[in-house]
């Protein structure tokens, strides 16, 4: 498709239901009350000249170009700030207006460079467009007056001139081209919510200022790109546009980073991506983006990307580049050999939560149909598997209940164990917008995250001790039950009453009161009571939670407790409420949906169920094993035992992201054939025998399912640099292993999925083209998908209340390990950093730092920036310290984006009782000063270097 | 209260503050009334009266109006933010005799843009002193254009 020029209506859409009718240039038009005349005219097909407005932000009325005449009203009001009213008769083009608009443009151009032909915005500049639209022919003021354009005037330095700011790696700020329309400032305020920009100075001196007239990189700017999108001139432009030029066609696709699943237009010249621009019609992001999706897609062409298949007999050997067929043959022979020697269950695989639904489906099909066992698992094991368990027990489905738009109707938001500002930034911006409109926020987190305090935002922060989630949530429930704040009508109608009564009796026990639990949680009972009352009585209450809930030994219990709270307060089944797990990866929801768990077929149906299995056996033409297979932690244990010897890992770095690194190393070293299918030589590849180069989201067709259960298209924009799309790789690997799967295009794979899975029955590429996206369930009962679930009734029938007894984790602090380590993410890097470390984002976060409270640091003689040793019962590592009071005394925090940090050497083997989700969030540690990297880190680094060698190709004779 | 008189004849009066119109002696019979002043392109404003004797240079007064606007401008709207600075520059050109007729037209157009295009009354009223000075005290704004010589 050619370049999609999305219509900019000038001002945001009005949500009113009442309509008004007015006449514009002789045409009658009816619009919702509250619509500006400018937008009404645009909808009627008339473009009123405009510069300072865009429908991303509210009207401002500063450029004075959009003036109109209204019969019966004096003067020439601005159409952007004048609301449409019944009976108005508007004229958009008269002699008076023509003269005024020319006058305004003449003033603009008198202070603007005239280098259109060599300017980066040539062809995409609204100033150019408006000068043409109003018929500007002459700037009679000349160019010798005061200006911001020339660095020197008559040999003297021009004090008004500022040089270009090129500090941000992705875009430049050129003050000489700025027309002070302040669209960037408003975008940073209204869309992003960071408030990093302002206009400094006054009158003619007005200039856009990041922070306190700092550089963009030095200011609070988070590089989301909203200002660049909003800027009508070349003042804020992407560096890639400056280098390459204007794009000529675009393809709408979905971002491959986090679970928000922003829709982007990939703007291209041929097969080169010029830039990624957020798509206004994206239902998850509504035209906004974050630094990662918007700018950090350069890893696709990074020099470290592996483009040829490689094999080796022994991990101590260098890699040998081979053809695809040789690689497939080698892998297939190894796997067959392993199965013959050790048994059918000695091999397995891990699906990727970053690859498409179709690709994940094929991997589990290969394992079930080709290998003949159910040893398949996915990274959701280590993040949201408790969500799956907890919500399916209480509600009947293991996914979030709302869409992101729901936050616009929420009155009280409770965030538990999540930091959307870092991990789901576009959602955080929408949430912050709602908070600025008056909604309230409660944050349960050991750390004072960016969600607790921000511009125009203050949360009720309950800083609990890591590991005490269940005690906290039960205490909140205690307040709600004992103070009579339960929504009894809802509970009687929608839930099992006797189960509720049992639960209510339990939470009402004195030991579960805020006062009694305070000793464990560390939270002031007064604040806790206030939070509970606010949530129960403040209107629509919604809970958003993340890995601070699930990555605990009581992760599933906590999810159940959350569900209990939502049910008790009647906050399910409509817009503005709900239980919302913030799924991390771009397709982890999809990966789970596609049957990546060892005990479930696609659609979350147990493998032992005969009826379902028969269906699959018929479609796949193969007998299936009814025994559930190994979960990832079990795979490692079995490998060390000697019974699990071959693994096919697609798009996941288990060595960097799974806990207890030494255990993973032992497991991988024990295996006879490790196949890694990925973009780069990641940590797992250090122990691999076969490397299959993968393709990026820009190089394949497919679908991703985001945290809202929304299935969105991923569209190919360039030929895969490695030669094959990932789904093609899996098919050919399967064929080499003797299991034939034939598909010409991923749409056929989706058709098969739809045929076998009731919740997906209505999904097809044709439907996705038509509707843009659908949220499952999408079938006869809901042909256009299901934005909000459990309306009227829970999927399982009646909502189930389950008693949640607090059992502290076995990971206890003690004299040798007196501090508690918890982990998290940062905005600019993504998870293990495989992609983001290979982009310019490293400028923001070049290493992981350990956050430590000043009190704890002082006791140990640690200064800011010192190397410290972080030691737990599992292992130790070294990293630099950052002293901050964002963490409480007794708690330390780090991120895990860089492999040399080896953060997972520290994390333990403890995991959730129901799902084995590792307890990353609670590790007892001791911190002490250090001289440098630990022995383990040095040895690891050495092994990694050795393992990454690629043998040069043999010279031809 | 002591009032200092210069002893010289009155030349102009400005009613309503720095953005009020300048009235010449010929208009001194205007009733002190909103509509009456508006009918003669003046305004009551804050009701204050400033009296000027014949040593006043009305070109400098017009320039001052533009300069005042530029100094006080908030910068939000284009007509005032850029227009006031350009207004000062253009009046300066007229005072120095540079292409007076053309620049007069430019100033008049600029005043029209500012009067009807500005977001608020700062830019909106600056044209009052400027246009009234140009209308009633044209002789202060640089030499009158030379009459064209008839071709021989």
C-alpha cells in the first residue's frame, strides 16, 4: 500500500452523544456536541488552514491561521477553539480571511530558513503546505530583521540563534526552524505525560526547551517520539529521515517488543525502513509509542546478526557455517539418534513468546506430532503462568478481562507489582492521562517507582516487603469485609455464595487485619485501610498487575487473591474495571493460547481429554501422546539426570533469563544436541550445537496477541535477511525430522488454528484485514471479538472465591543474607536486551545497576558508583551500586538487561507452588564492596567468547 | 498635586493607555463616550488621558507602541509574537526614509493582521496607536514621496 496519509482532524473527537447541526460553506453537517468547527469542516471535506493544531492534542488557538467568519458574530474567531453549535452559518474563505491568513504566513516565513529544497521535511512540511494554501508570494519584511535563523548577522553573533541539538540518538532538534506552535510541548504533556518540554522565554524569544534549557538527552525526555510526530516542520525530525529521505510506501504492522502491541506504520523506501510511525487507528496504542517500538528497530540490520545456519559437534569447537539443508539434516540426525538411545521423551522444545502465533503453533505441533511427546513449554512459565492458573481457577479464563481503552472509564486504579512507566509505557501514558482527569491511583510495590510520583500525579503508595503480597491483599480484603464494603448484590448474583462466606470468614480473622499483618508487610495500617476503602467505594476500580505478583512462591495465590478482591467489590464485567495482567512480551499471550504448555493443547484444553485429542489427531494425521510433558525447570533437572538430551529453543534465551544460572549451565552442558533458533548468538547459544538464524518481525507475516487478547497482524516489509521466515524454518526442520507439514502462507496456519480452537473459530486473515484486529474469544457468539469479558456471567459460570492463606517463602533473610533483592525493568532496554542492546538505546542504560538505600550503603561503606558484590545462597556476582531512597532500607533492586551482570546467578530455585514460576522477586542477599567482576563472571565471559568463534569459510581452490 | 506645564501648544492626546489611539486637535470635540470614541477609531480603555505638546514625534510614538507590544508579548500567537518585532523594524525603515510608501502599506497590513488575528487585546489593540498616528500625523513619518516628473 502506498503511504497512508492519515487524516488529521485538527482537534480530538468529542465523546458526546448529543448531536448538533450547522452549515459550513453552504453545506449542512451534523456532528457530536463539543466538536470544534475545524473538525466539523474536516469531516465535511473542507480543510481549513492550520498549523498549531493536531488531533493528537487539544486545541490551542495560537497560530491564528484557522480563522473563520460566523454570520451574526463579530470578528474572526479561530475554528479550532470554537465549538460547533446548532444553526451556525460558517464561511471558511472570504476576502477578509484571505488577507489575514496571508498576513500570518508572511510573519511566520519572515523568521524561517528558506532552504526547503535541502530540508529534511521537504515533501512533508506543514509550513510549506500552508504557505502554498494561503497563496503567500512575498515576504515584504525582508530577512535582515531579528530572527532565529542565521548564526551570524552582519558579522556579529546572533544571540537568538541556537545550534542543532543532536544529543538524542534518534532525532534532532533544530531551533532555527521552530515556529513555536508548541505542538511538541503539548504532545509531551497530553499524550506522553512526561512534561519534559516547555517554551522558555517570552514573546519573540520563545523557544522550545527540553528540561531547563538542557539537551534532549540530558532532560527528562524519554524519547517516545510524540514530539517528533507532532512537529509540523523539520525542527524535530528523525535522523533516519535526514539520512534517507521521505518514505514512499508504508505497511501497517505490530511492534515486537512488549505486551501493549502498538500498531505502527513501517514507512519504507523499497525494502529499507525509513521510520516507524505509530498508527492512529491502533486500538492498543491509539497513535502513541515508546522509544523501543518507535526507534529501536535497528537490530534488524545490526552487524552481530547471524544470517547463516551454523553447526558444531562440540561446544568447545568454533561454529561452522553451513547450508540450511546441511543444518537441518545434522539436527534431525542428532534428535533421532537421541530418541533412539534415550527414549521418545528425551527431546523437547521451547516456543517463543516473541515469534508469531502461527510459528508457535508449528513448534508445538512439531513436538507433539513429530517428536511424539509433550515436552513443550514457553517463557510464560517464568512470568505469567500463575496468571493462567489463578484466573482460570477463579474466573474460567486465563487472560486479562478488559481492553486498554477501559482505563478511560476507571476511577480508582490499583497497580500491584508492576511499573508500567518502564515496562508498558504506552499504557502508562494513557493511565496518566486518566489520572490527570481525576482518577486515583494506589501502588503496591516495594520500590517508589515512576508511577508513584510524577508530573501531576501522586499515588497512595503501599511499600510492602518483597514476598508479602498475599498478606497485603488479604488485609485489604479484611478491611472491605469487616467494614461492610462488599458489593453484596454482585456477589450473590455472580458468585458462589457459600464459597464467598467461607472466604469472608477467613479474611475477617484478626490475624489478617492491617494491624496484624503490618509487622510482616511493613505497611502502615492507616494507609492500607485508606487504600481498601478507596478501592471499594471510589467508583470503577481496576487492578493492573505484573511480575511483582506472579514471580513468587505464592504467585498463583496472589493472583487468586486479586480475583477475590475484584469479585468482592463487584469490579468485573464492564468497562472501567477488571483484572488486568500486564503481559510482558509481544506474543506471550498468543504463545500460551497456542498450546505451548506441556499439559495443554491450543485453547487451554488438557492433553488427556480424549475428545479434544481426537480432533487434533484427525487434523494432524498422527497419534498424540496423552501424557503431559516436562516444564522448563523439569527439563533442566531431567537433563542433569541424563534423561533429557535434546532441545529446540526458538526465540528465547533461557541461559540469561531463567533463574539459577549455574543449574541451567549444568543442564545445557549435559545435553547432546541444543538447537538455538534466534537472531543473535545469545547466551544459550554458548552451549548450542546447531544455530538456526531467525527472522525479525519486519521480515515475516503472522499475528501477535497482546495483553488485551487482541490478535493483530504482523506484515512483512522486507525479505528475510537470513533467507527464511521463522515459520518456514520450523517446517523444514520438521520435514528433515520426518514430519511433514505443508503451508504456503501463515494465513493457512491460522485457518487450521481456527478450525481446531473454539475461542479462535472466527479468526482469519480476511477478518483481520476487515476489522484491523480482534480480541478473542472470536467465534459465532462474538463474531467481532470480545473487548470486555465476563459481562453478565463468568466463563466458568459462577466466580469462585478461594481462601488465600499467607505462607511466607522459604527464602528467608538471616544474619548472613540480611537484605532482600527484587528485580525489574527499565524503559529503554527490553528484558534480556537481546534486541535493545544492539540499538542506540544503550546510550540510556549501558549497564545494570544495583539500587541500594543510603542507610544500607553507609553501613557497608559503599559509595555511589562503587563495584559491589551481590551474594545469595545460590551464587554471587558483581555490579555497580546506585544509592537511592526509591528502595526501602532492607531492600535492593536491579535490572537484568545485560548478560555480564549475571543477575540470575543470584536468583534461587524457589518457585510458585502451582506453576513453577520462579521466585525472581525475593532473594535473600548480602552486599559488600568488591574489587571487580567475580570469578564466575570472568569464567563465564571467557567461555562465551570461546563459544562465539565462527570458523572462517574455507577458501575455494 | 503639582502639574507641570511645558508652556508649549498641545499637539495630541492619547486616551486609554499605551494602546489607545492618538487624537489630534481636530478631534478634541469627541464626547468622552465609548461609542463616540469607537466611531472615530479610538477607545476609552482605562479612561486615562496622556497629553502631548508639539515636541512629540509621532513616528517614535508609533514605534513605541509596537515596541511595547513586543516587550509585553507572551508569545503564544503569531501576529503579536512576530508582528510586534516586525512592526518596530518596519517603522524604523520608514523613519530612516527607506521605501516609505511600500513600508507604509506593510505597516497597515500588519496592523490589520494584528487587530483581527491576535489572540488577545495586547496584539489586538496595538494597531490603534499606530494607525491613528499614521492617519492623523502622517507628516512625522519620513519625507513625503517626491512627485513624479512628467516625461518630457
